[in-house]
């Protein structure tokens, strides 16, 4: 059996590329040949283009860079290296959704997921991630697909219903996503783990660079920078006499921190594996913190972000709501994480998620 996966494997985002790796690895462990369809989504390709002088024609982009300290450093080569060394992609590069029809004769089944493949805010609402090109309903499956939001705009609900109505199997990453599917299709989709949590710490060690093992530091990893999360990291670091290692590809480097830019993906994994404390507002920052049993602290993404539901969901799932630090004054009241309890919950969810993944291929054979 041969499975084709459509996901955000080309996004220059550590969580995106590592969830693609983890999903493919998990499918291979089941014994199924799996390729990531090398689809070059036009929206994603354009979004991650290197910064150029042409960007100054876009006022919003200028504001994001100058006022919000947006990303400007291109790290394409390190992500390409990881794809070449660790991911199995299709031999054909597909640059247009029109070319996807040809895949029907190549793959026995398809999976879309995980990440925010069903978000209307990402990837230009590219219908390819809804497997709209697949001609056989029995081949259409979703693993841990995320809408990225709590609710859909009313004007998009009919289109979503049409796109989702002929899947053989649907699972989602968040409870909020399950509520959306239930409203649209009147079915109860399974809520499963993000693929990064299907692999345990020992499996992630295999792709860690092994760097940073002899250092003691607080790791700061954010999707959107804010004064409040910088202040949180500084306070925890001072209290524990630690330096701050800040992963960022931003225009302004922060004084008093060791800024790490243009990181290799394997170094990113190593930094999470060896950190004493982690401060983040990233979903995958939280996921890896939990998987590696780290003391972590989290803030929601600042307004006008609409994607905090995924952060809320993962905290609720592992009963870690207190890791959301609402203000610095309550920091001293937060107790250490009981990872005996967390690991028990993780094992239950991991078993359920792997069983679902297995069932996709079992059902495909039966049909």
C-alpha cells in the first residue's frame, strides 16, 4: 500500500516541518509506504520568499517588520537540508493544484494533516489540503487536521461543508475543530494528537544534533513577540540564574539574550531537549515541552491573533491550564508540573491516536 500525505512540509516553520516528519515516521512504523506529496502551494511559497526590496511596496509588511519585529532572515537552506535528509517526498514536484489529479493513479490512499491545513487564514484557503482532487471518497482521510480557529465565519460554512462531506475518515487536532465538524456534518470526529506527540523523547533524540547538552539556559521560542512574554522570560531567568537563549530570525536582536537565528532543524530539537525552562506562545513549543517533560510557561498570542484555541486545547488536554501565565505576579504560585500524571494522559492519547492512524489503512484494505 502506498500513502500520499499533503501537509505544510515546505513552510519555514519548525513545528510544521517536524509534524510532517513525525506523521511520516509514524505511518512507516505501521508498515505502510508513505510519501509527502511535494506540492508547492503557491501561497506558502510566496509567503516564505526571501525578503527583498520589493517588500517595501507593501505597507503592511513594512509595519510588521519595523513595528512588530517581524521575520526577515531567510533560513530556506536549513529547512531544505532537513527535507533532503529526513523526509521522503514524491519524485514529482507539483507546482499547481491542476497537476494533483495525476496522483490518483499513484497512491492507494491519501492523508491530509496535521497542522492548520483547514484554516481559511493559512495557505490561501488552498482546497488541495481538503483533497478535493481525489476521485475516490474511500481514499480521503484526515489526521489531526486543524482549523486553527474556534469558529468559522458564517459565509464560509457552506463551502466547508461541501469540502468535508465526502471524507472516508476525519480526525482533528482540537476539540474546537471537532465542534466545527459536528456542526457542519453532524458527526463526531475523533480528536487525536499532533503527530509530534506520537513519537516519544527517545525517538526525537535520534534526530537531535546533540549540541547544547553542556549548557544551562532558559529557552524562549515565540511565534509573535510581545513585551509581556519577553518580561516573563527575563523574570524566570533571573530567578533561576540562567541565561536566555532566544530562537528568532528577527530584525532587532534582544540585548541580554543569546539570539539564535538561522538554526538547523536538528539544533532546534536539541535546544528543546536540553533547556532547563521554556517560555513560549507556540503550539509546537508547548507540544515539545510536554513531550520532553520540561518546566514551561506560556502566554497566548497577542491580539489580533485568532488561533489561540489550539494553545487552549493542548493545555486542557493535559490538565496544564496553570502554565498560562496571565501576569507576572502569579508566577510564584505556579507549582512544578506533575509529569507522572501528564505522561499517563499522554500514553492514553498516544495509543488512541495510533489506533486511529492504523484504522485508516485497515479500512482501506477492507474496501
